[in-house]
């Protein structure tokens, strides 16, 4: 596996998910950002910034929070798709989504 996405839940529990090329094949950077935006809107989530500015980082963090801890262990297909999109959208070989610290 060439890529890794880690998720740290609010309680500090950490999950590491290796992702291969076949996992990431569904997205390029542009389609991943579009998927995240559409999924964010479909989930009815709102921008945390009072000025209404919505950053990709905020979308990823809020979507990650929208999943239940049980979605990460074992990893559900929907959560796997989200992690693949987040990794592609950020353009990194690895990514840590830290919900305890609310940062990537």
C-alpha cells in the first residue's frame, strides 16, 4: 500500500487505513473535491466560520465527524470512499484526520 489515512477520534482512539491504487482510482483531485463538496451539502452540514467561508479542510473534518465511530471499525464502504476522496483532494500520499484536535 502506497497511501495511508489515519483517523483520530474525539476520544483519542486512532485508526490507520492503508489505501492502494485500486482504492484511489475512483478519484482525481478535482473529482475528489467535487465529491466532498456534494457530500457535504447532501449531509446538510454547515460552515463553522461565522463569515460563511468554507474551506476544504473544514469540509473534510466535518464530514469525518459526521461518520459514527463504528463506521471506522470496521471501515464501512462509505467511510472508505470518503477517506479516498479526502486523500486525493488534499493531494498528499498520507493524511491524518485528527478529530480530537480538529485539524488535518
